[in-house]
């Protein structure tokens, strides 16, 4: 557990067209598009369970629960005050009966998420390797952005341990770390589906979503990239539907991919 006494001020924001309320730090760590896209990519069905590794203030788990009636979500974050905000958000959204958040380090194998594997695991881990960037002066943001004792291999191991055989693992990460992520997930999953995320049409992808099924032998698929913004800076039509109407991303449309 990491104590984070630097959250002095919070704001009350909404996502999914006002369907989800988020209390989050006013400075430093702020929920952006990535956890919302991660939630939209999770192929959860009503009544199934989801574990959100590195949950922050609960954005992804709450978006999953709001989109899919009956879905049950458990989030884990090493930062105590972020997990506390996440539970506050679950209460305010009237989702605390099926969404809750734990303070914990994914390296701790005594966490309850490992004792009862879920149907799905989603993860939005720190994107930068330790030593690859200068940490933010805000310690909450620094911990969220730069790997600590848990590197990417540890995050993949944790995801595989927290999901049942045949369940799905979905990561969002930087595009420049795609080879590493594929190599790690490929030893645990089959049917890997890769969705590149492009800032604008014609630009290189800066993020990727990768999903697969644990312990399955299925072919991989590279989906057409998702363009996030129009040339004028507005959100693309597909992204608007995700953000405004809480629609799912079509991760399973490729043959052999995640259904």
C-alpha cells in the first residue's frame, strides 16, 4: 500500500455522457480517454466479473458496470487515496453493490483477486519504464505514469493470475511498447486482437489496445485502427459514440479473435 497525502483538492466530473460521476484529483493524476476506451474494449456480459488492475479513481470499472447491467467489478490500486476516491465514486454512482475497490500491490499474491479468478481482467498500467523519463513533481501522477517494482511483465503475470482459464485479458498501452506487450501476452493468451488508436487519420498510432484469451490456441488479428479525432480536433464519430452513448468497441469482429 502506498500512502498518497498529496491529493489536496478534487473535482467532480462526468463521463459517458453524464452516466458516470468521477471525483478525482484536481491536479496531477486525471482520468483521460484511455480508461474509457479500455472499458469499452472489455467483452463482458451481464453477470460476469471483471478485475481492473491499476484502477485509479475507478474510471474503467465504473464505465464497464454502467455499460453492462449486472457486471461485477473489482479494482485494485496501490495508491490508498485513489482507491478511496474510487469507492466514493462507486457510492455516488449507486454501483457499490457490484463495484468495489481495494488498496493493494499487484505483486502481493495474497490479494483476494488471485483467490477467485474473474471472467475478465482489464489493465491500464504505468506506460513508462523506470528510468526512461523524469518523474512528475506530483507523486500521485508519477506513480501512475512510471513503473515501480512491478514492470510490464509483472502486470501481465498478475492479469493472467487474476483471470480464469478461457477468460479475457485486455490492456491499453503505448504503441511503442507493443512488441514487448505482445511477447508477454503471447505466452499466456491466444486469439490476440490488436486495435491501434490513431490521434488523427493518417497519423501513427500512439496507443494500442490488445486483448486475448488465457490458455487458448487461437489466431491473432490486427483490426483496422480507430481514429480518435477529426482534422478539426472534434472527436471522431466512433469515439463520440463510445464517450456519449457508452457503446462497446468492436474488438471481437475479427475471425478467431475475442468474441
